[in-house]
C-alpha cells in the first residue's frame, strides 16, 4: 500500500471483507489511485484516517461498534476538509440527508460500484459532489413531506418493535391518548395504511433503524 505523491490516496471502510477486496481490485488497476488503508468499523476508520490522512474515504454506513455516520461526523470534526464518499445499500431519503448534512461529498449505492466508483472518486477529488440517480429520485420524491418530530420518531421506533399503545405510553411516560394522537400523525405524514406499514416505511426511508 505505497502511494506516489500524485495518486489519489484512498481509505476503504466496510465491515465486509469481500467488498473491501472488490474495491482493492478496482483501485489496483488505476494509475492515478492508491488504496492506503482499510477499516472494518467506524472506530478503526477514525484511527486509520488520523494515521494516513487519505484524499478520499469510502465509508459504509451500517457497521458494528461505530456506524459510518458517527465516524464521518468525528472525522470531519477533526479534519473539516475530509472528502468522504458514502457506499451503502440504503436509498432511504432520511438517511441520505443525514449523511449529506454530516458532510458526505457523494452517496453511492453498492450495486453501482463497478460502474460508478472510480468516476465518483475522481469527481469528489476534483471538488465535486454527486449522488446516484436513484438516490436523487428518493430525495426529490420526499422533498415536500412533513418530517416526523423527534417524539413521533420515538413512538414509531417502539411501534416497529411490536409494542402496543399502552406499552409505548408506559415506556415514554406519556398518556395513551398522546400515543394514539402521535400514531395518527405518523400514519398521515408517512402515507401509511396501518402501524405495520408505517414501520416498514420508517425503516425503508432510514427514519428508524434496527
């Protein structure tokens, strides 16, 4: 993993060794890129970033110990100029927005790596920002939606865990009527048919996670 001074120095962060190997193979064939380090979780990513100061970091979101979003926030807190490309299987608009607000320069779906990764790395290194067309569609589709409040998100998470209204009320120390009211708001805002449908939408859009 040696790099000449003119090549784009890359850190690959993903908890799946196979994906890291795929990135290694893609980068190995490029004369203008070098993979300088790898990490399998957010904590390792921060350590490797401090050690190697890569030009580009490829960051998975769902990882053990520390997720990619928290790692990205920590890295950019120390190194505001860090250029990070999110690699994920998730197209949920809420999750995309969180990543972009945390400073991601690009958001790329893993199923498009072979087609778009190298071009995206070069674009971000040149100072551009980019998201996959499918991701752009998700953002546009929900751009005018009413966002759930933090209280509604807490209720939705408990609904998704299978709790009844009475159990949710007890856990959150609020009245059952308040839970019912928030439940109605959640269904309306998400365009959901019922509680199960609302939970599915919440997970798909990245509003809640398991």
